[in-house]
């Protein structure tokens, strides 16, 4: 059973800055991984991990789990792109639009969603807070609906 709960974080100014910096770092890393994947011709999650894992952890200050999620996000984006090309959603082979899409690497907006799992995000029901990993370290932010916070461990979140 999947439980979907919408919770709004109420971060302080410093916490909001740390969350924004984290999104920027993760998506900048994803853009670099996508470029390298295109250059090397390696698009599978596990194979891509061997090429970039240590580099993005070091270069972008990402934790182990965040680095894994970035690599997975890029691999999934290329899988989706391949499926869309195969289905003809970018036009027929040789068309201007399709050629442009095939020639350029996948790109990620600075504020694109970044998945968080139980190792990066935890709920404190009694304190009405969420503990979340950022590149500046773990922070604890207030949530506006602690009654709606998931009562079960695990799950994913997307800031």
C-alpha cells in the first residue's frame, strides 16, 4: 500500500538557503553525470555509478545516498528519453527536432525534484519536525501538518 501525504516544510531563512543549495548541487551533479554518460555512451545505473560515484561525492559535497539518487535520476532520464525516441515522440528519424534531441545530453533544471529516502529524511511526530539531509549537514525543519506525517518508517520524499 502506498500512502501519499502532502506536507509543507516551514524552514527558516538559513534552512531554506541550505535546501536550495542542496537542490542546486544535486542538479548540477546530475547535469555533469548526464554529459559524461553521453560522452562515454554509458547509461545504465550500475555502469554509470562506476564512472562517476566518487567524483560527484567529492566535487559537489554529496552524501553517499544523494550521489546514488543523482546517478539513478540520470539513468532513468536516459531510459525515458530512449523510450520516447523509440516511440517516435520526437519525430521521425532524421527530423530536425529528433536530431536536436538525440545530439544533446539530458539537462536538469536547478530546482528539479531530488528524491529523498528514509536514510536522508526522517519524521519526528512528537516534535512536529522533519529531519532532512542537506549539503550543509542535517537540519530539522517544522512541518505544517504533523498529523499527516507518515506513521510508518520508510518511503520517499521529493523536496
